[in-house]
């Protein structure tokens, strides 16, 4: 979309449309998350991977993106490697510029902010998203305030501070930081660069799918096992593979399997409560009308997985979208406890993957899905490793 004006936003729930601009809302007046008015699907066959020019990183796939490249640090095209110990492939998104997959959404979010003439942004985060948004805001020359829970790790807090952003520590948990940031966005008319709410962020995370497909010779895997908090990577993968299917590049969308932490598993509960609606042969939902109760009113197990703090989310902003993606692809969701996460974390480190604890939720869930028969042993699976172990120092 080079040379064109930024697309506006619309509400898929009530149909309200919003013009683009630095004061655009971060959610609809009805409370629903917004979507960008454009979701490009290019024509033509892609080149083989050996002839693909990847020097622009994830922006190699600009034809799929409703945002112009304004702010970049070379993010994307992270390695896809064999993981024999798990009979899978791992996508090493922890080797991004700020050490997490959140850079995929940070580059598109801040690029849109530049397009719109935004001067100050706010974001809430337990660490990785805050570090990514703060770093890309610094690259863009945009002021940033990052709301973090009081127990944020010192390494992630330092990454935010050294970028020049102002961290705002909020007493309480991750949800308290989100509430405080939302209030600031509403009160001060700040542009909310939320990885959970801002649709420009999802425009970036969909590039995960484009890279996986390209690195596999334009073939989709049978399944993806993805650590899920707010679900931004899972939704990005769903949208990306759906776009590739609609463009005629891949034949199908992989089965999406959500991996959550025990005690912080609202997607698991919502998916189990909802059952399985009818789907078409193309994998699209037929007349889904979904409304789930999330947040503090949901039952939480007595024992919580406190190791996987990167996905400690009780109320995902796009819950309906996440569950629809699971249903549409024949997927599933599981919550894993601390012990298998710690076991797989040790195994990951010994295998050469220096990742943060939340990353081990994916391999732990992969084992559970296979043991429960959700995945056959011969199914072709990709698991993203989403955050660097250097951030836990």
C-alpha cells in the first residue's frame, strides 16, 4: 500500500467506522475491539524461498500488510529449526531485536503511529511487549509511557527505561496495569499501542505465518502449538495462514492449539464451555454467536503456574476471536502446570535454546496434546519459542 493513506478502523460487532488519525479510538463505543479497514490479499504466485529477498525482514511481505514500513530494526525471518527431542520444528522468535516475538507487532504498530502523526503512546505490559513498544517508539522518535505491574522483572524494566520510555509501575497484578493504562489512554487522549487491542499489532504478528510457510517451501504445517495469553501470536498465525489460503498459496490453515498456564487459562474454559459449532469445508464458522464470561468471575484452579508469567492473562481482549480460531481450525486448548514447564525449560536450555520460562509452555503443551490424542505422533508441528532467556537475568 505504498503511497496510499492509512486505512481507517471499523467495529466488526456493530459496524461503526472510524477515520484514521492521531486521536483515533482504541476501542469502539460499544466496547468491542476494532479492526483495520484493509486486509490486503495479493495476487500471483510467491517465489521459492531460495529466490525470496529477505533483507527487509518481515516487511518482505509488505503486500499483505495494511501499514507502510516506517519504523524497523530488521525484525523477522527468525530461524525455523528442527527440534528432534520434541519431534517438531521450533520457530526462534526470541532472536528478535528486543528478544521476543512482540517485535512483529511493535514494528507495524509504531509504523502506523508515524503514519498518523502520533506524538505520545501508552502501553501496558508484563515486560516483553513493553520493551518492544518502548524500543520501537524510541526508533520512531515518539514519546512512550509503559504501564507495568509492580513485580515486573528488573531486566525487562531496564529495557524499557534505557529506551527513554517512562515506566509507570502499578501496584497489583498484570490486570491492574492494564486498567491503569486504559484509564490514562481515555483521560489524556493518548494513542494506545496495546498489543491486545490495537489491530496494527495483529497486522504484524500475522507475518509469523508468512515466514513459516516460506521457510517450509510454501507448505503449511499440520498444527501450531502457541503459548497464549492475550492470544496475539495465535490470532496473527490464524490471520496469516488464512490470508495465504485465500491467496491460493497454501491449501489449508494449520490446526491451532492454545497453550496456557494453569490458573491463567480463560481460553481453555471458554473453549470447553462453548463446545464445537459446525464449520464449513473451508474452515469458516457458520453463524457463530459467541459471548464468554472472562476475568475475575471465572473459576481459577487452586494451584497456579507462576513460572509462565508472560501469559498471566485472565481476560483476553479478543477472547471471541481466539475461540473462533480454535474452532475454525479443529484446534484445542490446554493449561499446563509448573512442573512440566520447568522440566521442558531445562531440556530446552540443554538442547541449546536459551529461552525464558514462558517459552517452555509450548513444548509442555505439545507433550500433553500428544498424550491426550489431540495430536497424532506423525503430525507435522511448529512451536514458536517466543522470548529470550537473557530477559530473566
